[in-house]
C-alpha cells in the first residue's frame, strides 16, 4: 500500500513581488499564503506536511510552528532541487509525495482528494494538475503528443512561438513516486543555477513510466501568486468566497462591495454588517449584532446583540448587548461586560468595564478596572502614564465620576463614591465618599468695570 506525504515548496524569495518579505509570508485574507496551503492539506486528510523553506525560513517555520516538519533548501536552486532536498529526509515508509507550492493558496481540499483517487486509479508514476488560462504568461506550458498524452512541460522563458500559444498550464501541484524521483532528479539539466521538477517527466517517460495529468477547470482556484497584482486578484476571489459563507450562515451584508472580511472571521446568525466595515484576523462576532457602518474590528470577540457604530475595536472582547460608538476606539486588552455603553469619542486601553457601566462622551480610560453600573462623565481622563511606567486605576461598583475629571493613577475610587465635576484626583476615595479636588469659585461683582479705565470719549479701552 502506498504511503503518501505532502511536501509544500516554500523556499522562494518571490522577486516579482518587489518585497523584502518572503512570498510565502504575504497575507491573503489575513492569513499567510503558505498557511492556506497547509490548511488545505489538513482538510484533505493528507497528514503532517514537510515544508521546504529557504529565504526567511526561520520566519516561515515560526508561522507554521507545531503544524509541519521542515527541511531547508540552503541555496535556492529551483523546484527540482527543492524536492530532492525533501526526499532525502523522507521516512522510509513514504512511497509517494504530493507536491504543492506555497504561492497557490486557493486550492480546494476536494481537488487533492480527487487527484489522489485519479492517480491511484490510473496507476501512474506521476500525475500533475493542469488547467487552462486565457493569459498563460508566466506558467509552464503542457506539451502533448498526437494522442493527447503529456509529453513535456516547457517553462515560460523556454517557450517558442508555438509553445507560447498553448494555454494549458502546469499548476505546480502533483503526485510523484519517491522511488522514481530518486532515480531521475540528479540527472535533470541545470538552467543557470536552477533545476525544474517538471523536467522529470521526460526521463520518466523514457523509462516507460506512466505520467498522467489531472485537469482542473476552475483556474482561479489553482492560480499562482507571483506579483502584487495577482495577490490582489486572489484577495478578491477569497473575499467573495468568505462573504458567500457568511450569507449561507444567515448573516446580512448590506453592501458586499464595501465590506472586507478576513478568512478566519466568524459571524453569528442574524447579524447585520453595514457598509465600509472591516473584520480582520481571528474575529468572532455573535448573533443579532449590528456592526458598522465604517467600523474596523481586529482579532476581537463580540457577544450577542452588540451594536458598534463607526468605531475601531482591536484585540478586545465584549459580552452581550453592549453599545459602542460612534467614533470610539477600544485598544488591546479591553473587556466590556454585559450591557456596557461606550459612547462617542471614547478611547479605552487595557481596561475592564463591569456590567451596565457607561462612558458616554469624550473620555480616555487606560489600565483601569471599572465596576458595574458606574457612570463615567464626559471628559474623564485616566492619567495612567508618568513618563516612565503605566499605573492602574480601580473604580468601584456604582461610582459616579463627574465631567472633566482627571484620575491620576495609581488611584482607587470606592464603590458608590462620587467625584465632583472638574476635579483632579490624586488620592484614594473611600466607598460612598465625595471627592472635590478643585479651587473654590470666587466671584467679584463689578470687577471688569473697576479694572478697566474709561476713554475720554466715555467708552472703555479695548
């Protein structure tokens, strides 16, 4: 019985991306390209993959830590050399490999399952996946003989006037016999400093081995990403697929054309997403929420029945029936308990707000723990930074913080305490106490008239 192992080629630099970042690490739908391929391998139940890394290999390994095995292609010498490096470390039991490329992230798991079934049904030594493209530029062309059997793959830079017109291309995906590859890979010709895996087809045919193709009609799902333009095209395809998934799960998206949702986002039934909304990272939104318009949520968890209007939520969480916005900003580490209201122009950072508390207007709340049913008046500022360190603030249940209050951390406001408007509080306030920390108002009637001398014409000087 054949033992199969997936091998993902992720060593390339991606020169045409014009980037200092390895091509495999560029993101599609908020997920690195190579991780998309790894997820497909997992969905197809192909087992733990071997990933060939090279340029920025340590960063690729970090992204995929715990999910794959790795081998380094220390010198980037093409796909033929990369696969040769891989088979050198394969367990003895592995008889065939499924070769995938990190820059082909949209491949469906069903394609791999169907490919494997076809390969075994035919009894081929190698089976490569092909498709047709209106513009095949940049891809290796499939050359067939008079009987329609694959004869060769000609790389783009080696095409002539005839082969350049072929629109059936090699996707880079295929199944190969390990034993056969061991016999032919070292004999492949060099093209400068590179060897190409598809050129193993010729020697295998010469040896009398069966080399077959598996045609996949949807070229958009097996497209390679070599340029920023192609990355953008793939992003549009994945985004539409993600929105379709949400539609099918009972989510209303008012304007799909202006709604951007990453691949890992989850949204509950009967939630409505309004225009110009961005849902990014591993964001999870509950049922019956109203999100947007003009809202960005990044790597956050949102409970049921939440309303967020024209605001930014980053690495935060909120329980059910909270209301946020418009124009508020929840930064990393913020947690809102049930029924919390955060109004307009409020910023929170690393702050926990208890059940039913409210901060309605123009406030900054940082590094704070706020109890339940507390009221934070307009213009409240928690002064949490002394120029060197951040300090905590604790506000008890049912505390009432008046307007334009500065709470200079570290400070604790007891349960049920009141802070008078305009106060700057630097000392703890006991439960049920009242803090007034401002100058006493003094009024001097007639002060302006007494102070300002009159002009000869009888008026006051300006």
